[in-house]
């Protein structure tokens, strides 16, 4: 029989793999209750020699990003106990830009988070955004393609993570709002995102006002 220390080390090595639901014997050996309030959390990522397994990158992680990874692992262990089945761990990246806090790529089993909004809203990010995006992946793996925030997703948020199934965040996005450029049509001034403006400069696109049907011109 494995010693408790050996069992903990085995759990740590499985951080990027699909975990089978923890058995009663495992909990007994660790001297822990199977109650969900006493979940085994993942180890600090700085202790892992291959942290890039989580992120798809060898770039050093910030302390907040490490907390997100630990929160993801804790959520998955909680989901596996609640739903009585194993789930493959996602690749997690901190490369999302713009006003979105996070996004889930269902078929790739990948999570992307906004590092700026994470820094500015760390507590809400850990308690709300992380389970929100995880539920998208779980929902796809359990039910296939469904409405993004449909009844299946809402049920997982409420029953597994006990989190209000809010579809959008309420973070201040001033620091991540993209620059825009003023254009004009027959209706008057209108603003284009810097991305669309750059496409105009490169000759890749021209934009037409939906209302007056005239081409937009830069001011």
C-alpha cells in the first residue's frame, strides 16, 4: 500500500492528465474526508519542472497565473467528484486580449485568459471567471454542442461550483479598450477599431455605413 506522501506525489504528477475520480481508499490513506470542502489542491506550479505543459509556453508565470492554474485543478477535482467521472485537463494560456476575461476553445480543450483583467480583478477572476470557462469545456464534453450559456452550462455552474451563472463580467475595461480612429460617412462621424483602420491602410478592406450605404473615409 502506498504511503500518504507517495499518494500526494502521484497526484501532483497527474496535474496535466485526466484524473480518475478519487476513491474512498485514497481519501482514507490521506487521512482526509471525501467531503467536497476538503478537496486536495494542486501543487504550486513553480515546483513543476514542466510548467509549460499547462500554458503551451515556457514563459515564466506570475504568481496570479499560478493561482489560476491551481484554481483550475481544484475545480476539475471538484467536478470529478460531483459528476463521478474523469475529465482531461485543458491547456491554459494567458494570451487573451481585448475586453473578454476568458474564453474556452471547446474542440481544442483549451482555456485562454486575459492577463491584464486578471491583475486588475484577481479575486473575482478566481471565483467566477475560471469556473465559468471550465464549465464551457465540461458542458461540451458531457453534452456535445449546446447553447453557449444554455441550461446545461447554467446547471453545471450552480450544481458543481455553486457560482451564479452570469454570462458576462462587469470588470472595468478601460485599460484594455482598444484604440479607435474617427471616420466619416454621409451620416456623420463614426469610429473604427484600430484593427479595421489598419486593414484600410493596407488596402485589404473598405467599410460601408449600414445606414447611408456610403464608404467610410478617414478624417
